[in-house]
């Protein structure tokens, strides 16, 4: 009996490694991949939605109310219990924060180490993924509402609609979002809450944003295969004609689209018959078409899936659905396709060429589909932002109508404070941020400067961190240094590590910086940044806190740094 037990234990240990060493078996003629899992992990529940894959890890939401994370090698990283049923959406920001909601409307942010950061009540459970903006702000869609929060959970603005959201928001070329409602309205909302809307003659099924930042266009797909293209200069009444033919500059598709994606001036769209089309916006025609796995399964009499996702990057174009996945090159060659049995949700395809699929059997499977990787250097965090909102640099002081009377400065500070407290920063954000920067660095009473810096931390744009670190380095007033460090900690998101590098340099040079208040502020801000972003930022943060914990440091500094170290465990 003991021998049998040893054999079972041996098999239990070796079988997963055999899976991990196996490679894909490809039918070179058909491109069909029949692969054993690269690895697999028991989940303890059914997957609610496609996994979110980013920066060497995958996160999945389960029907039991848990969010679980795994490394791309299959190692369990963390398990967070939401203590309630989850909506079927989980998304991640660049620094690795996961955003999801309970069905009772509680929005939750969890960092890349599984530590809860905050909870908010945006007015209902999610009706789509949380979208991350260029500076860390997030756009949160609920049934009839969009709310915009900072990465640290401050409400910047919100919009309530007359009708339910039909097509969930997605990021556009200008760092805002586009979406559609049940009443055929299409909305484009900017990062500061400004908006445009158009009423279409019929209900769109897919929206895309194309063009350059200054000439953005919205591409709308309809169930009958027609496509409209319109932009900011188009008035709503030009889109409500009987057939909208003046806006149909692209060829009509033969059937209803399931999903579409674009890159530069090209669009890839998969239809409900499983056919994929590649369309040039410049030329206004179809360049090529190809069969996806959806079409292959339909040949066997299986009904095509009604949900699909697509990826279009440097490697190629990928079509994902519950019954499989397909990869194409940009010139139309089908690289591979695979069929998935009993998948609980649409799979995810990572930069490492691995397909992650949650099964009905409560197991997460990872299949190595290809060895081609993105030519971009692997990132410890997610991709860098495509642009900036301009919140990191003050406007010209002469355009600010800047007062010379400190009574007016106090009035401004009160106005901005009220706007932040009421979640109504909105379109005033650029002006207010500029005013705060000008006050913080100007020749005003130190208390006004401190108040301005604190408010910058509450507005919470990641773009202001370089400005705040510059103020921290150059200002000679200790209270200003302390407040600047605390504001950086309040913002939290620092994926480039700008602030953590400055704090590390300051901690090394503590003999030249004997001010206990400043050193304690460095410890507090470092702890806050590490708790927010987790590793690898916390690796440098721990070095800073260890330096500040040495016996050579003042007792208060040493005690505070040790307290921050304990909070990171």
C-alpha cells in the first residue's frame, strides 16, 4: 500500500511538469492546433468572463465571488474574496490594479498583490469593463451612468443617461471614451467630462474609434452589415436620414458583425458566419478575408457563438470566442486555429503567445499557441499611455487670470475644495490644476502653498507626479517637501517609478537631509506607493524603508519606517 501511495504521489508531481513541457501540435495544412495544456490550475469555481492578462500574470473572476491571479507560468499568486456575487467583468490598469464590482453595486480596486485598495458605490453594478485612461483615471460604466474616478478613488465627474448603455465604453484616440445607448445615441465623452452625442437612424452593434488625435472618427457597425463613419464635425441631424447613405463610405458586409478591432487605418471584423474581413479605411475596400475557428465549428453543424473578442497588435490579428481562437498575420495568412470544448467564457491571449481559458470543469487552462512574441520589450507593468492630458504642466500664468490678492487665492482654494468634495471637478480640471501648481510654487503664504499641494494629490492625476517630485527636490521649505511627498503617496500610481527613484536618492543622502519630518514623509509616501502598485515597485520601496530603519536614523524616523515595512507584509 505504501508503494502504491508513493507511485501516486510521484505521478501527481510529474504529470503537471509533462504538461508544461509539451508543445503545440499543428496540422500544417489546416492550421488546427491540437495541444495539451501548457499548464492547468483548479479554480474552485466557474470563470465569469475572459481572463485579464497583463505583465506576466492573468486574473480571473469566479462565480463564487473570488478574484484569483496566476503567473504566466501557472503559479498561484493571490486569491481575493469579494464577499458577494461578482458582475462578469474584471479589468486591469497599467500598474496592475484590478477593478471589478459586486452585483450589489460595490466597485472594488485590488492591487497586483491582491491587497484591497478601496471600495466605492458608483450607482450600480458594472455593465461593462472599467476603462483606464492615460493618467490612471478610470471610467466606470453602470446601467445608465458613467463615473470617472482617480486611481486612488476620488470621483472626478459623472454623467447619467436617459437610456441604458448598450455598447460598453472603450478608449478613443483622444483618451476619452465612446459608447452607445439603447435609444440609438452615440456618445463621445472626454477625459474631463465634456461630451458630444449623435443620434443614429438605427441601433449600432459595434463602435470603433479611428484616425489621429485631432481628426478622430467614430466607426459604427450595424446588424445588416452597413458601416457609418462620422466625426466631431458631423451634426446629429446628418446621421438620421432614411438610410444614412452619405455616411456609408465603406462596403456593406455580407452579414452581422460579432466583433471588430482597428489599428492605424485598418479594420479587422469577424462576422456571425465566422468569416473575418480586413478593411482599409484609406482605400475604402476589403483587402482580404479568411475563415476563423467559428466558421470551422459551424461546418460541423455547431451554432456559431454570439460573442467574440479581437486583438490587433504587432504580431497579428486574433479572434477569440468561447469555442476557440484563431490567429492571422496582418497580410491575411491564417497562422493557426484551435477548438475549445466546454469553455465557461471567452479566452484571453497574452503577449507570450499563451491562450488562457476557464473551463466549465472549474479549471484554468493555458495553451501555448505560438512562439512569436511582441517585438516590444517585456514590461513589468502594462503598456505606456498613448498620450497625455496635459495635467502635468501648468498653463501660462497670464491665461489663468491670476490674482495678486491672497483673498482671491483663498477663494480659489475653497472653490476647488468644494468641487473635489462634491465629485464635480469635470471640465475645470486643467484650469484648477494649473492654478494649484502656480499657487504651490509661488510667493504665497506657506499654508496656501500646502493647501494647493494637498488638493493636487486629491485630484490625483499621475501626470502631476514629475512636477511634484521636482517641487520636492528643489524647494527649501521643509513643510513643502513633506506635503509634496504626501501628495505623491495620495496619488498612488507611479508605474514609471519617477517618485520612488527620488525617494531612494534622498534616503541614501540622509546625512545631508537630517530633517525628521521630511524623512518620515518619505517613509509614508514610499509605503503608500508600494501598497498601491505592489512589486516590482515595492522592491525599491523596501530598500528605502530599510535605509530609514537603520539605527543611525532618528528614533521617530526609524519607528515610522519599520511600521511602513510591516504594512507591506
